[in-house]
C-alpha cells in the first residue's frame, strides 16, 4: 500500500478520526479548568488558575494524590518483577505453550473491567483484603501484569536466541543468563511495559470502587466522590494534571527509546 493509494488515505483519515475522538475530551477539560467561575463552564472574558491553587490547598486532594503515587509505584514494581520473568519463561517454552500461557496472562485485559471488579470483591472478602492497601496493590499488580508481558514479549521476539545459547554454553546459570543477558537486551520493552503498568495503576477506578472505601482513599476515588457530591472546576483541574503527567511519562518513554535505538 503506497502513500498515494486510496487505501492508505482512507486508513490515515480513519486513524486521525479515532485520535480526535480519543483526544477530544482533553480539549474540553483543559479550558474548563481555567474558568474563574465556581461551576463547570468555559472561560469567556478571563482565565483563572484558582482551581489549580485549590488542589494544593486541599488536604484531601494532596493526601489522595500521594497515596495513589505510592500504590502505583508498588504495583508497577511487583508487576515488572512478575511480568518480566513470566514473559521470559513463555519465550523459552516456545510454541504452542508460549502462546497459551501468554494468552492466560492477557486475560485481565480481555475480561471486562467490571467483571474483574466483582471477582476481586468476592475474592478479597474471603481473603480479608477488602479496603486494604495490600489488597489494592495486589489487584493493581494483577491487572498491570499484561502490559509488562506484552512489552517484554515484543522485545523478546526481536532478540537473537544465540545470545542466550552462548551464555549458557559458557557456563552461566539460567538466573545469571536472564539477569545479565536477556534483561539488558529487552530493556526497551521492560520500560514501555512499566510505563503503561504505572499509568494503569495510577488512574484505575472501576476495580477500585469495588475493593476500597474510606480506609484506602486514592485519587481516582476522590475524583469519583467529587463528581457525585459537588461538581466544580477543581475536578477538571485534577483531570488536566493527570493528563499532563500521563503525557509527560509517555514522552519520556518515547525519547528514552529513541535514545537507546540511536547508534552511539
């Protein structure tokens, strides 16, 4: 398919339309966060940063933001630890078992999120993990593992297996080979998977509504309660901050990947 063909133009137009559909809410939320009014509205005569200032002057927002960061970091670390070696194990198995076990790891992405929430709710009641930080971290870890497995699997598919064979033939153990040969060669996939795992754990709300209440009060829950109880432009300011942080993380990952790919 060439760039001048009709199929390419149609595909490009459809891609632009999908991107616009995904990004359109940002173009509405960001201006609303700059309104000087106390209700949701687009700024007309002037812009104001009062709602951004209100975020840092509100203890509830600050504490929930800090808790969300800690939970996201712990969940991402655990998902990386499990996902990396799970992907390496699937890579070593080879077809057809690698495809079967990789598919099992991707089940949290395939199953609807609300079904995951109900399942976690029932399981966490039995395990006495409901409305606890270990329960939330574990749930976010489980739902974040697929992102790590996808990133690592893509990187492993492009890795030369002779590197592992050479390491093993020189007497290195399986653990030493994985740590010193395989992991450094799939680092871009690890970073990409970690970035998406962090973003997922950072703003996941559906599962959080099922397994947390007042003891574990994270930022997505605070936003949800704020929307239900008192809709004001501070919610739009929080949403804009989340979008900016997410874009910054993705851009950092992109530039790091380009830097690693560029010849030294």
